[in-house]
C-alpha cells in the first residue's frame, strides 16, 4: 500500500536544507581535502554548415517486359509443352493428342514469362515513330 503523499512545501523545505548543508560543506572544504577546482573549459566554435547537396531523384526502373505463351500441363502441374501466343491452334492440337494418347488429365493455360534479351535487342522500341 502506498504511503501518504507529502506536502510539496515540506519537500521544498527539505530540498533547500539539503542544498544549504551542501553549500556550507563546500565552503569549509580546502583543496587539500580532495576538492579540486575545475579549470574553465575552452569554448569550441560551432562548425559552419555548408550548403546541403541537392540529390537527384533516382530514375525509376520500368517493369520488365513479359510475353504471353500457351503452356500445356499435366495433372501434377508439370509443364509438358509451350507454344507462342499466336500458335493457339497448334497448342490445342497437341492438347487433344495428349488427352487421346496418355492417361491422366492435361490442360492448357496461358503462361507469362520474361522476354529474353535477344528478342528485346531485335525488336524496335514501341511508341516511337520512325
């Protein structure tokens, strides 16, 4: 259980009495008793701050170019074959062949993957006239 809160005036009187006792003790102390006077500290100049450097914003990287392709998958989600997007008829023919010959389920799904470097180098940039 917490004790009674003391009156702030009483606390102030105690603090002043402690300060007075400390002050009288310092006056009676001599340098021989171990109290050493401190030498005044040298003032240090504040360093002049130079003009802040303006940073250029970093150029944002564009999202990587992707290409759409048709992928044929088996029931275990293993990719069996891949066809370019414009070869959908060939992909459907291969799917029909797989369904007729092999056991299990096969399906066709569009797959997006990164465009290879050599294709990007050959293609002219889009959106520019010329």
